C-alpha cells in the first residue's frame, strides 16, 4: 500500500464540514486504516457525528476513485473502531467507477450566488436517494436554523475557530473556511472577523439576528435544493454516495452550496421531514443548494 502515499494530495480533496479535513491514513500490515483526528471533529455543531461520518465516506470514495485511475486494485472494508471507519486494502479487481482524478480536481462548491434555474428532471432523477424541492421552500427554515446557530455561543465559538480570514491564519492552519472560499470581500471578511470576536458583547444587542438575516435572500430564486435521505446507521456509505452525486453534478456544470444548518437544528429538521413526507427526521443526511456555476470558486469547501 506504499503506492498510496504518493496519491494522498488528491485523496485530501474530499469535502468535509467546515473544511476540517479530519481524515487520517495509517499504513500497517499491507493495509491503510482510514480514521480521523478528533481535534478536527466538530463536537458542538455535529454532536452525533453525522457530518463526520459523511465526510469520511466522501474521503473513502475519493481514495477509491484516485486509486482506480492510477491503475491500482484497491478496495475498502468497513470495520468501525476507535477513531476508525475501516481499511483500504489490496483487492482482486479495480474499483469500478465512471469518475477520474481529473473529475475530483475539477469539483467545485461555493457560497457565491448561482445562476438561477431548475435542475432538469433527468438529472435530478438520476441522483439516488435525493429529494428535490424549490429553493424558496427552504428559505424560512434556513433563516430559523441560522438564527438558532448564530444564537448558540458554543457553536459560534467553534465556527470562529475554523475561519481563516487573514493571510497569517491561512499560512498557519491546514483546512478551515477562508475568505476566498466564502467569497467574501476584504471588507466583509474584516466585518465578520470583528463580529465574531466581539460576539459575547454583541449577542445581547442582536448580532445573531443580523447574521441570520444575511441569508434571507440566499434562496430567493427559482433554483433547486437537494436533500439526501438514507439510513442513519449507514452514514459512511451515504457519504460515498454523496461524493458520487457531487462529481456527477460537477461534470454537468453544476456546483453546490451546503445548507446543513437546516438539519443540524432539530426544529427545522422535523419541519423539513414533514414537508418531504419523511417519517424519520434522522434519515435526512444533508441539504445542498444546486445551481450552474457563476464565477470560479476554490476547489474545496465543507459538505458533500
């Protein structure tokens, strides 16, 4: 498995919540244990580990695609353990996939404005396990979820820890959400950094409501949102599926904007399940807005 080390830069292109890049590879006994660094988990905003396991699944899928494109016969064996989801191992055949390393490098996700337009029925229908709904149908839930998120002091502190809004922070830390990734102007980055730094004092003056209000127009178009619905106990496999969906959309010229706060807030998660006629809200695994690419965006961002 020593050949995998040279491929790791492309493995690391997998998406993760807040771009934390939590994954680790430990080579031993002819295999590579796929695990995560607990210092790169998000225990406050992701207490059940849903986002973490989805991210690990996306990472596994990236590994398998890159290995297959490099001509290596590598498989994945699920084997959950302490800080581990399974093993990459020598396989008797190559992983079958329509995707390549070039597809992984070309994938884009962005927080910028999208070109308006609905997904063609044939595209939406081909994305296994997803439910589609108009963006406008999510607008009220997104505002409520943002208000809940920004109103939580611990969640805001965790977000602040993963923001990379200065050149010094970008040089010092690996991963995280930078101003260019979030498509912020220099002035907007300064404002966000100052607001979060003064959060304890400004919280009583209504800062959470101001920050939540910034997303009010985000879904005010005729675009589509996709919700992945699947078994809650199979989140790693569902993360692999989400990665394939992201690559499919990217190859067709679409990009995504994660809206996970809608299902991280229990109240909005239940309401979304009701709107989709889903009996168990726990099976709602991720939410993304989908649209045609506008201006070029950085190659890495948070959700699948």
